[in-house]
């Protein structure tokens, strides 16, 4: 298996047990993070049967009901969802590591996870509670939904956010890494990128499913060799065990989305990064530039 084949997977290539894609401890070279992506129709269900895993349920398109059980007590939570990942934040549900769950609904759903024995309380985060960050400036503008970051959520290891990049913009830029433990400066985190792409909400034409695309790259650091240079489409997954990653580029005519799932072996739950020194200067170039006026993307009908 080549490095490219080990760390980059096309839609459905990791399908298992009724899920379109599964990343977990059975994935070669993987240890700290997990991701399941499922497609449900009316009357269908997907099960999360294991404990010892903290999870965040993220509707990608559609609405879902989560029946979750902890200590013999059964609860049900409705996630209002959204039309697509390009229609603003969504309700998400953090499930404690002592919970099992069954998902029902209609649409596409992602479940981010990390193994742990520590139990933090199950929590519903409504769309309107989600911290929305407009990061970068100019053609490096992007929108970040920070529902699963340390400032927003009490969790043990899991760090989750999602990023929307308008057509022609760059994100995950400058390229950066988090593969060494340097107290106060850099943390060790595995990272999963799950991608979606679609004709831009700012006036895109109809396109056949799978035509919309972006670009994504990784390259090696002292921690290990990696090389991904790929056209990414809806459902594709990149695994970043180490190395510099970025940029993620939205092609003209197409908006790009990715869900980031991170966790690692450090005791502190923190996202601390080191920019590639060759490109770190780019951050200073944003000074004086405005945020892209197409942002923020909200639900349809909102202003």
C-alpha cells in the first residue's frame, strides 16, 4: 500500500457495517480518532453500540433523532439539521463515553469519535449556540463552526470543528502541523478531514453529483513522511497522522466544506500548531484585508 493509498480514501472505500465510511482503531496506522459517515432513509437506523468512546453526532444534510442509553436510562434527542453543510451551523449532540445510541432520520450524518474511559456529560449544542468564527481575510477567508473545540465543549480528548470555504478561497493555510509535543507551542493530534463540495451558494449552476471539487495537500515533517495532492469531492476522507497539511482550496464555481476530527496522546486537550516557516509570513499579509463579503453562510432565509 502506497502512502497515498494509506492516508487518502475516496467516498465509500472505507464502507463497513452499513456505514458509507468508517475510520477507527481497525484502520491501519490509526489510534486516537474516529469517524463514521452514514446515509439514512425514512425508517432506517444506524447503531452506535460500543461504550468507551466519546462521540459528536453531526447532521450533514437532513434531520435526525438520536436515542441514547446511559446507565439503563433511555433518552431521545432531536437534531433539527440543515439543508446542507453550506447552510450554516446545525444542532450537534455530544455523547458521553458511557452512552450507546441509535440514529434515525433522513439524510447524511457524521459521527466523530475518540476512545476514552473518561465520562463527560452528554450535551446538546443547538445551531444558535455554535460559535461561528470568520478566519483569515481576503482570498484566505473561511467560516469555522467551533462546536467541539476546547472553549465550547467539555470533552476528554475529542476536538471537532467544521470549515466552509467559498469558491476560489484557500483554507488550512498557511500549511501547518501538530505532530510534536512542545509545551505551550504545539500539540500532538491525529486529524481526519472529511470533505464535501457543491456549486457555490453565491450563484452556482447545477452540477452532477461528484462534479464539484476542491484541492487538498499534505507533505512531510520530521515526524514522518506523507504526500497527498488530491482533487477532493463529497465523501472523500484524508487522514493526517503527522506532517504539514494544507492548503485546502475551493475551485472556482464550487464551495468546499470539511469536517475536522482531532485527538492525540497529550494530557492537555489543546489545538496548538506550528506553521511551515516557509509560508508563515502569509498571515501578516492579511492585515488590512476585509473578510470575504460572501461570509457568513447561514441557513436559507436568514440574514
